C-alpha cells in the first residue's frame, strides 16, 4: 500500500536520527579520502596521513584539539578484498580504532586491546568468507564496506616529535593480496561520490546522500524494520532516490520529519553531560540510535570510556559558568590517593571560550598531566594545579601552572585506560576552586 504522509513523517524522523552519523561520517570521509583539493585529503583510500606536530593557538581548524595523542587518519574500501593493518612494537600508548560507516566501532588495535608487540591485523568487509592467512594476529569484521581509522599515538611534547614520527611511519596498510603475495582481485567500480554539501543535513536531500551510502551498508537483521520503512520511502540503497519524484504531500511530510529528527537530536544533546556509553562497538551501543547521533554531533570518533574517559569543569565553586580568568584565579587539588587513576596517563587541557581553542601563553603550556616535567606534589602526596592568567610568583605554584586567558575558559580532563573506579563513578573529579 502507498505510504501515508503520517508514516512518511515518522520514517523520515527516525531515518534522519539513525542516518545522521552516516552523513556526519561521510562529511569527513569526503574531505579526507575523496576530494583531492581539500587540504585534509589523506591521499585516497588505503593509506595513512600522520600528524605529529602538536597543536598551538595558531591552529584554528580543529576545536578542542588534543595534544596528548596526535592523529593518524585512514579510510578503507573493503568491497574487493580485506586489508591488513600492520603495526610495529610500540613503546608508548597508541590505539588504532576501526569504525563502520555509522561510526560504530569494529574493533581496536592498540596498547589496551592487542598489546604493544608487533602484529598484523586483518580487516574484512561484510560477508567475507575467505581463509585467514598465517601470521594474522587478530581479525576485525566490519558490517560496512567502507570503514575509517582515526589512530592516536602518545606524544610526550615538542621534543618527542621525531620519535613519534618514527612510530607512525611504521603503521602500514595493504590489501590482503599484497600481504599474501597473490594475484589481486578485480577492483570494485569507482562510485560517483555525492559532493558534500553542508545544507543537505537540513533538507530532504539528506536522504539522497543516505540512499547512496546504504549501498555500502548491507541490512543488519536488528535494523531490518527501519530499513524496510526507509525502502518504502524510496531510500533502499540503490543510490537512485530522487526527492523531486515524491508526491508533493509526501515530500512535505518528509521535510517535517527531517525537522522532527533535528529537534530530537538537539533536545538529546542539550541534556548530555558525559561521554560514558556514547561510543563503542555495535554490541555495546545496541539500538540507542539517538545516543549514537548525539555522540556524532558532540564528538565524532570519540573513544569508548574503557579506552579513554573525558570529563572536565564548565563552572567553578563560586558558580561562575563558565569560569573566567579575568575575574579569578583557580586551582584543582587532587587529594592524596585521589589522583586521576589511569592505566596509561591523564591530562587536563585548557581551552578559551567560546572558540574552544588553545590559549597562547609565555611558557607554551596548553595542558598539564602526570607526565608533565617538573610537577611539584604536595607534602601529603596530593597534587594541586594552579589555573590563572598570570604566572604565579612562588616557584612551587609556577611549576604546576596551567595558563588561562583573560576571559572565559573550560577545562577538559582525559584519562587513557581509566580505572574501573572512574567508569562506575566511585572516583570523581574534585571541584574547580576559585582562590581569590
């Protein structure tokens, strides 16, 4: 039976929420793997582009930048054959997470999951039934034919850049046929990639892009109902959806559904305060599609909490929201035995608001953590961080100084390999205390 306007609106709203991470992901993939004129282009599919230089206040193209673990992005087209990800023995924290088109994680290669020994890891597309060759350390089975990798590798500071580069340059990607030294299969046809247009997120053209992407995403049994509803609307993965062919009443209903979906996401994002449970594998995320959309909207490619926990302060104990370096100095005191419990390391990074960028300062310090040289611990074993726009006069306080702007700011805490006490809420961040 023909779809009714009411059904079309509900399907469009549900489909927009479910499909938002796919399009948000495609926005990045298009820039990095398809558009060779984009400065973010990595060189196409099947290769890494490594970033080793730490961010400074001069870098304004990435908000809330992370100087702990510079990135190594790559994209894979698994339609013709699997790829092998090879890593060297790594003497520092690293993670190479592989994600599907809808941003659900396929698996993780890195210090926490596969260890720090050298290895070869097979990444296969949906339906691959070939033989796993000798020498493969682990197998990561994707549910989509296009996958992404956003690697992170620990950087100790500017002097560590050459050593970081030496590690990154030994991350290798090659087709399975190259790994086994056998004949390569016939390459998959080159798609006609839709040009990314930001405005498509807000209109019925959203479903034109989604229809194209679904051609790389075989139907999962758990999502069959929604996929059948989308197919009834004409969004079936054939790449032929044409909004102009819709009945005017149905098209108007779809447009209202898009607005409904966007409102649903905005409402959910407004009440989300922590990253716990937002990121993870398909099994971990389950059917929480609004949660997955929130995760894409707030922090695309964020790591699951077992890998990295994110927290911070958006207000101080005086109720200043956000805190302001012009009005007050601040401190964070971790009592003895209550320092951030992390298997690998932790850091606190300061960002000026509203830009969420790093703050220029006389000592070029943008973050502070357990690996910051010269930290001075309190006599009782605790640790006090001093946050102010002016350098403290006392040497002990200056050693633990995190420079703030002459204006509003926020602080983001990152724990890599968080202790279970962090994940279950037993350990909590101390307050950001105004000291004058």
